C-alpha cells in the first residue's frame, strides 16, 4: 500500500490510498436501513420524510458516512430503497 495526495491536497494513506487510486465509487448507489434519526439532516445528509426502519438508496459516500456514524446499517437483503 502506498500513500499519495488525495483531492483538495488531503494526504491519503494506506488502504484508502489504494482504494482511491482504483477509482472513486462515491456516487455508486448503495442500499441502507436507517436505524436512528434525531434530526432531518444528519451529517449533511437530508433525511426529511424518512423514518427509522426505512430502506434508502443513497450515493455510497453518504451511505458509508451514515453507517460509520451509527445512523444506519447496510441493506444486505437487496431490497429496493427509495431515492
């Protein structure tokens, strides 16, 4: 694994450097299930009209952010979410 400068001059290291070089999949659709909701906008992701338990399809970057922060889990059942 190698390090390199990422977008906006940010330093990308280790496994993330290899993933970034392989291609940006941040816009690829990703399914997730909302597990908590305390506001209409969480970490910059608009969840207006969404409820806990809803299956959503979001760009992978937003989906991974919500999952990492504990607001959602990946939808492993492959159900179709709402846009």
